[in-house]
């Protein structure tokens, strides 16, 4: 049989819970070590040197980084990986190409798992990307299409 | 205060803090396990990764432990104390889960905290809600019926969501999630269930948690 602890203990516990939850609600945390647009662009260009885009695609001359935004370390590298990935995705989705060519493009997609972006995705994004790639390899490309629609057609 | 009452108070304080510490330990273990499953892409299949990132089953484990503790506690302040032990579990789970993620991904605290903070903020209301459900689930009336069914309601979304992703997800995530949620109801033997209450609770809680957890899951903490 357990005896009842004093109310003061309960009040202390309730206060601690409320305090911790309030910190979560109100405190935005320390400032992130955000990179400047130029440092993120440098990351992007460096990563681009190691990645081969799908035929017909080129790296953008103007990068979408502005000094108005803060960027985490590796954001440029990840963005380059994603651009690379989507060029192959767009090729795999291109109806003007033959089935064999599209299949070859599809087979490039799992290489995303070896990139910096994939290694640094949060778990749910990684899971979504895995599911998207697996589905695409099985013939269901709707998620892939939605994920890479921002890229448009080859240029 | 007499010597006997002082001893009783001290014993009461000790026992409840032992439960709080135990629940915090359980929460930390669960959080670490969930993140290990989530991150070890080379060791585990995608289904185990999904299990790590799911929410309902880990919530249900905490609920089951809290309900077991509720059965051992005296009625006075029981809801409040069960809320406290649940808060210990939830805080420990979320902190362990995100901390291990930060360590493995070599992230700064400044990068981890934004992912974690709203979960931490949610603990205060959630622990009270779960504390109420855990304690009321011990009742024999219609409210008890409803509270025994609520865990199934919050598990339906994960079971449905992951169940759609393939056979391995059904086996590894959906079925264990539902089985864990069924434990409170299944162990309520010789209970005279009120079918209308059960159906209404299942429908309502399923819909509410489906909407809530589709927006706020550890699976979408981006």
C-alpha cells in the first residue's frame, strides 16, 4: 500500500513540467550558425564538381541564395545534391524519351543515398525519399513527379 | 507531526519519485531505441525505420506503464501524479530521441532545438490528458469504456498510414501498434462494454488523432 506524498511535491513537479513546456513554447533557441549566401553558394559549386547531371541539364548560373535568409552548414551542398537528383528524376519522367533511357535514369535515383543531403536529412525526410525512390523503381512515379516538379524541363 | 506520520510521508514521497524516475528511465530507453531504429539504415529495413519514427506505439507504451502505476496509487491526487509520471516519460522520450539524432547527425543544439521545442511544449497538456485517460480507464462506467478505447483511436492513424506502405510496414509497425493499443481493452475481463460508447469513442478519437498526428508526428519533424 502506497501512502500519499505531500502536495508540495506535486506542486514542485507541476511547476517543473510547466516551466519546461513553457521553455519549449517560448524559447527559440540559440542563434543557428547560419552561413552567408556566398558561403552556401561556394558549398553548392564545390558539390557540383562531383556530380554528373542528367544529359541535357546544366547547373544554374544564378543560385537561389540570398543574404536575407540564414543558411545552416551544408545547405548549399544539400541543395546541389537535390538539384542533381531532380535532373535524373525529370529525365526518368520524360515521356519523350524511350523506355530504356528512362529506366537508366531511374537507376540513378538510389545514388541519392550516397549524398551529403541524404546523410543529413532528418529521419522522416529520409524515409519519404526512400519510399519515393522505391515506388518510382516499382513504376509509381507520382511522388517523384511532385517532388521534382519545381525543376521543369531539361535546359 | 508524529514519528509514524512523518515516516509515512517520507515513504509516500519516495515511492512516487521512484515511479517518476522509473518512467523517465523508460522514456529515455524508448527514445533511444526509437532513434536507433530510425537511423540505422544499414542494419534495419525501412519498416523498422518507420517504427522508430512513429508516435502512437511509443505513446501507448507510456500509457500502459502509467495505467499500471495508476492501479497501485491511492485515489488522492492520483490523476495529478499519473500526469507527472507521464510527463517524465514524455520528456525523457522526446529529449533522448532528439538528442541521439543530434549526436548521430553531428548537429548543433541550435539545429536540434527547433525540431524538439514544440514537442516539449506539448508535454504539459498531453500529460494531463493522458493522465485523465489512464486513471478514468480504471473505472467501470461508460467513461471507463471510452478511456479504454482512446489508445486504439490514437493508434489508428499510424496503423493506417504505415499500413499503406507495404507488407513489412504492416507487420513491423501497424500490427504491433494496434496490438499494444488493444492491451488495456483486452485485459478488461468480464467487462460489460457499451457498444455505442465504444463505437463513438473509436470514431471520434480516431478522427481527432488522425487530424492531429498527420500534422504533428515525429515522422514529419522537418
